[in-house]
C-alpha cells in the first residue's frame, strides 16, 4: 500500500489518485529456456509483497473482465497463455496494452480504471495482488471513478 494518498474517499477508504496511466509500466519477467521448455520467475522484480494470486481463464468470446479501479493497492497482470488487451484510464489519459507473452507483466497502479478484453488463443491472465480481496477497496462504478479522479 502506498503512503501519502491523494484523492477522495469511498466508504471510508481513500482512492489514491497520484498515479496516471504512464505509471502503469511493463516489467520484464525473467524467463529461462532450455531443451525441456521454459520457466518464468518473478521475485526481485516484484514492487510489493504479494498477498493474493488469482487467474482468469476460459473467458467467453466477446466478454470483458476487470472494469474497476483499485483504490489503494497495486496489481501485476501477466498473460501466462494466449493474449488479451488491457485498457487503462486515468480520466485524462487512456491507453491499451497488448499482453501476449509470459515474459512481460503490466503493473497496474491504484486509482487507474482498467479492463481486459479480446482474449485470444485461450488467453489466461495471472494477477499478483498487493492486498487480499476486500470489496470496499475497489470501485466498480465508472461514473464514481470519474468523479473521484476529477476532485484533484
């Protein structure tokens, strides 16, 4: 969790609005390959202690996932199989990132709206989260997200 939060509260929890989409960077996931195959490992590259790991798979054609913003924590998302697109939005800047390799991870910062879509080749997204899940630490309402971001 980041200290020095800047933002507004949702149900008593403040949304960190100090980050922009430019702060959501790709990191290299070290991958080692030999005649047996490949192994990808993250340890020193992690910008936080991982408290939760989950993955999305068997995504129905044309369906989106995500569509929320983390209020005060960070996640890393990796395409461990296939590919998908991640849309990032801070209300001023918007960008899309194609994840299509297990040797890249996308760091998603607090206060950034994101969604994943366009899953191809049985895309599987692995997410490493800084915090355990708590419903009140997310906003799932885009209008609320916009209102909170614009109170800067």
